[in-house]
């Protein structure tokens, strides 16, 4: 029996960026609901996560063209919802299926990177919330071929942040080649991206150490599986403390999710040989230069590896961890009325874990 077509409004709620740049703000406005093209789905999002990347897009401080260059007014790339309409060529989806939108809206599917499961480096990738309307808008279109399927048992408020933060950290952990039993440090690990990495590292048998500040982030990090929390606001010598915790030697890996910690990351490896520093956080253009004496790299067999967002495979893997109960809810769900201030709190670094905005709640 065919699914009946749900009623689709002509307009929907959206968090629209106003005054793009350093002093931007987000306003909740009504915008037109888009029509899906032949190969697209129309998704009604139930929620969107708020990610620091959204803030950088709205501040226009990365080395990419501003959102306004592409005519985009809604950031966001952590959406979870349901299919409410399909283009005429779409196969394999049906109305009511659950779908998620990731940092990459789509890729070319026809290059070396796409062919080898590294489509996160596709040079023709379209970034959600930058070059395509993002998940701050309740009804959005998404290419059927690149929409992630959300399994039963994973609530929308958990699935949303998985689209970016957990998928990104899964990719970084895979690329790091770290092994069970290895010590891994997460500078900025009390934030939305890092805390997903802590959970995944724990699930993979690694030993997470979080470096961050404040009681709220400490409580969250330890509850989500960190073996130790080093508070940089209280500890006089953070690097020495990390070395002490990591067998008195140092960390096997450092996954940097706060760009302010890049230069400190060299100290976290201590005397460990063969460590890896994974570059995840993206600083404003020209703000950070990462480097050190080549002798350090040679004598300690130290590797520095850049890593980008997750692939479709990473998202599927992270969703499966969540379905099994190994990736838990790390978010605070807030109504639309809290949208604007929540984004500003994120910008100021005041949020532990993730904030998710529920499109179905106004207050």
C-alpha cells in the first residue's frame, strides 16, 4: 500500500544568519520550502545540531568564500528528519524513511577519491551550510544518493550530531591507526566534537584523556568514558600531568579538536616513540602555524596527519555504535526560541557537549 503524501507547508522555520561576519547573529524567520529535483529528497528535519564550523561559516573567517557568495542564509550540517517528498528518479527511498544530512551535501561520485572511499576529499564536494542550504532550515532538499539512513533505535537528537562530530572523529581515529590500549589525548575534548571522539575511542579499546576547562566539561568527559580529565584552568603544568597519566611516558596519539591547543600538542607525546598528532580543528585563516624542530620528528618517529570530515561509511559506522548504545546522547535539546542565544554561547565557548535545536518546539 503506497504511503500517502504528507501535507507540506509553503513556508517553514529557519535560523537565518544576519550581518554575516564577526558580529553576525541568527534570527528565526519563515522561509520558502524548496521543491526537490528529480534525484533529490525533501526532508522535514526534526532537529539540527549546532557545530563550531557553523560559527566559522557565519563569521566568514575561514579560507573559503563566504556563505553569501553562494546565496546561502542558513548554516548547519547536522540534520536528522524524515522524507516527505521525492523526486521522480529517486529509488530505494520511501516517504517516512529517516534521513540525515552531513557536512558534505554531495560529492561528484566519479573521481579517484570517490572511487576509493575517500569522498570526503572530493574536490567537487558541496559543503552543507556554505554552498548549499544547511540544516538550520526545517525543510531542505538532499541528494538521495548521499543522504544517510538513520536506523531505528537512534533518536533524532543523537543522530543529528553524529552526522558531523561523531563521523569526523571516527574518520580521525581510523586514520590515526591507534590501537586498543593506546593513550589518546583530546584537547578540547569536552566540546561537541571531542566528546564523540572520547566515546568512540573508549568503544575501540583506547584510553582517552581529555584536556579542557570547567566542571561541566569534566563531568561530561568522565561520564562519557575519559579515564582522566586535566583542567587547564587549574593544572599548572598540563603537559607534565598528561605525561604522568600516560604511564609516565606520554600519549600515543593526540586528536586536536580545539585549534588553540595545536602547539601544546607536541608536549602531550612526552617521551613516547611513534606518536601521531591528528589535525582536526580548523583555525581561522592565517591564525595558527603548526611546526617544530625536524629532529623531534626523526628521533621520536612522530607523525602529523590532517583529517577532514567523515565519509558516508564513517557516518554509518558511528550510527551503528549509537544503535548498540556505545555512542550516548551528549546533547542538550533546546527549542527554537533558544536558537539565537545558543549559537552565541557556542561562539563564546560556553557549551559542554552539543546543543541540538528541536524544530518542533517553539518554547
